[in-house]
């Protein structure tokens, strides 16, 4: 079994986990949790990523939890945190987990150096000691213990708000750490919203993030039956909050890995699709979204996406739906539209 560099470093430090009750959280993308069961007494995983949650559920020896917050009761004496790309998300996870498991819980932190894992020492200082024990494969591994009473975690405190005025709509956006466009509005989304087709029927906001695109669409076209979906529980929670503060209603908020839990069919598939997963460039989800679009569109249904102009999506769209039209563009972004 091939594991990511961070998991390989964790495997070198297996003595930290011998006979321990371990909870894994953060930017984990492989199935090392199942391997760790050979060393630890118990292994649980908390993830905000629905795709990873779906994968890890295959292993009966690992307890898995998905959501924006770990609400389940667990008997844990060791946290293994895979450091996420966003420092604010790392702080969010640390605060939530240490408040839940309290004084005395030990923690191991691992991450790629380019992810900013070196900032863990400063971030953890308020809780207790944190010491680097390994550095290999461009990763760092730390051990620490929560000696001081953790500060209380309240999900509502972690939302960041900012106003937008776009396409004739004024809204407040609410987003949690680690969510795309956290605290700022994306220029690609702005181009898309300024060039929306005349929406009607059932509409999907794919990869909804904080719900900006969906909220503007619902405000402009209140009669649409709108579903918002994302792979991230943090995004789903943010989108729900954005709709709530703007007194908007969506038909459904769905956690999914591409089309995994979606049913359709839709009249419109609208998206500013992701091409990063953590620190890595990742096109597979968008390629699958485009390839399988005909299965989820009504006859004469339309897919409209905005993307960086260097991304080679037109051939994929033409292979899936036929003719691909560029309906608007800037020096950085293109809007692609295709009809089934």
C-alpha cells in the first residue's frame, strides 16, 4: 500500500501510538488509519471531506465521523492531526478537538513543510509543550500534550463575514476556515454571476463553497429549485449560514463527492469548479463532473462553468455535450456553456 509522505513519517514514529486510543483529523488523504490499527488500541477518523469519509468507511476497524464539528462522544487519549493547507483551518481543528478532549490529551502533528506545519509550535504554545521528533520526506512530525485548560469552542465564533454587491444583488457571505473564498470574493465567480443565463427549473450549484454563487442565483431567480453541493462539510455549513443571514431558502444542501449522492436531473449545472485538493493540483473531480453531466441534465439542460483560461476544459466539454461556447471572458477566466 502506498501512503502519502506525511503518513510515511507517522509510520516511522509508531511507538507514539502503541496501545493508544487515537483520533485522526485534518488533511489525511490515504487509508493509513487502517494500518495504524495494528499499533493503536483503537483508531477513529474525523474528517470534513465527504470523499475521504466515503473511502474510509470501507474499513470496519476504523470508526469514522464526518461533519463541520465532531459532536459524537469518543474515548480518545491521542490526537493525530494532519496539518491542513490553511492555517486558520488548523487553528479551528485544534480549538475544537482540544476543547472536546480536554486537559491531558496528547497530540501528534504531521504535515508537509510547505503546508506551514512549522507554525504548529507557535499555535500550540497556549496549550502546552510541542516538540519536533522527526523531519523526513519534506515533512515534520511533532508531539505535544494539552496541559492548560483549552478555550471553549463555539462554531458560530469561526464564521467570517463580508459583504458583496454583484449582478445587482447585495448579500452578506459567511464562511468557515478552509472554505474557498474564505473572507474574500473570487473574481471567477464574479464573472460567472455577471453572465448568468436566464435560470429556471431545477438548478445545481456544484462545489458551492460558502454559497456565494447559489445565494446570488436564488436572489435573482427566486422561483428556481436550487440545490447546493460540496465535498466539504465546512463549505456546506458555510453555505447554510450564508442563506440563513440573507433570508434565502434552498431546496437542499448536499455533501457529495462529485455526483455520488446527487440524483438530478437538473435544468442547469452551474459551477466554479475546484482544481486544487489541499496543496495539490487536482482535476479529476471537475473532469468527472463534465464527463457525467449528460446523465444529470434534462433534455436541453445546460452546463455553465467558469474556469482559469489555461485549463483545457473545452475538449472535455465537447466530448461530453457537443459544442462548447465561450460566453464571456477576461484575461484570466473563461465562461464555458454547453447544452445537452
